[in-house]
C-alpha cells in the first residue's frame, strides 16, 4: 500500500518529463508532483455555499477506494497480505465506486462544467466497464479464476503460449486504461479546455487538501492500470510462490513503470485528441476486441 502511494506521483512526473523532452522542452522535475501535493495540502479549503456533505466526502471516498484497488494488484510479489481479496471483479467494483462518487460530486455544486464532465464520465464508463469485464472473462476462462495472484502465477508458468485472444484482451485493456485515466486521445490532462475536458470539469470546484486527494487518486489510478497490465500480461520478474525474490520483483516492477511511462508519453505526443463524439467509437472498438477475445478463447478451449 505504501509502495503504490509513493510511486504514483513519480510515475506521473516521469510521464510529464518524457513528454516535455519529446516536445523539445526541458520539462519539470519528476518529483514535481510531490511538491504540488504538499503545496495543496497546506492550502485552505474553499467550498461553495451550496456544497453538501457529499461534495466534502467524495475526495476521501474516492482516494480510499482507488488506493485500496491499487493495493490489491500484485505489483512485485503475489505473497501479499491482501492477496486473498485481490480479485478482478472486486477491483472493478472499487473503481466504479470511485467514479460514482466523483460524478455525483461534479453535479453537486450545480455548475455547467461539472454537469458536462459528469455526463461525459458516465458515457465513457458505460462502454469502458463492459470492455473491462469482457477482458476479465477472457482471462478467467483461461485461468479458471479471477484472483490476480493465481492469474499471475499461471501466466508465469510458461504454459500459456501465444494466443490471439489474449492479444485482443491486452489491446482492449490498454484502450480502457487510456480512457479511464483521461489521457490523449480521450482527454488532455495538461489543459483546461472547457468544451473538451472530462476529468478536470468535475474537479474544478475543489481546492486545498480536497484537490490534493483528488489529484493523488488520479495518480494512483494511472499506476493501478500500469500495474494491472504488467501483472496479467507482462508478469515476468514477479515473485510468485515458487520462483523469484521480492527484490527481483521490485526491480522488474520499477523497470515496467519506466517503460510504460515512456511509452505513454511517446503515444501522447504522436497522436491528436479526438472529438468527444468519437470517444464512443474508440471504446466501442475496445468492447468489440474484448468480446472477440472472449469468444475466440471460449471456442478454442471448447474445440
């Protein structure tokens, strides 16, 4: 739990630094997100007069749910205290709970931006969650379990081989991760364009420690998806019950984070942001890929 909380701002800072270097700029320090969070924690909270208890409680509920979900993913070893509870269905439920509270908080104040952001967030969730569930079903059909520890152990056993269905599930999960984290081409996390922003529109009214918790939750969510992809599809180096050490698993996880951060920065500098009305097509493609992957895997195992 402390490891993911410590590394989440570093991953965000690394992505920003690589993006800046690819664009020919010097860029901020990788530890700048830590400074930003500390600065926000020291600031006074400013609340609207009509803010309800829900608006005040959402940052804490959102941060707790995403932090717990990130702690469920075996990042460097499967021998964790939370391993018995590390289930893919529970992880999706925690992410959905955080999204639900954030969407309600966006509408609580009654601003137009908050309503727009919440409606777009629910539109994205309506397609992202089914694609995520179909990816889970594809892996569950192969492994006969939704436990992340068992999935990681099975993937490292060497009996998986090359499967088209898993490649489709991987692409679908990457597409869902881009949408869930409001990254390019779905959203631009570094701008506040009123007509296109999704995540930023829901958190415009937050300040002080509330904004710090929201930003920290967003950083944890990015690390969560990177760790989830690494755990399921790139589990090499992960310490399981019969192979690998904790130190090896930790070093391999840090290398995976650095590679994924650099890859995300390269991807975001290579593509342009799409129109909001095309987001449905993007996530529809992810849903179709995950569905085809589940069907192919089920048919091949049946044969």
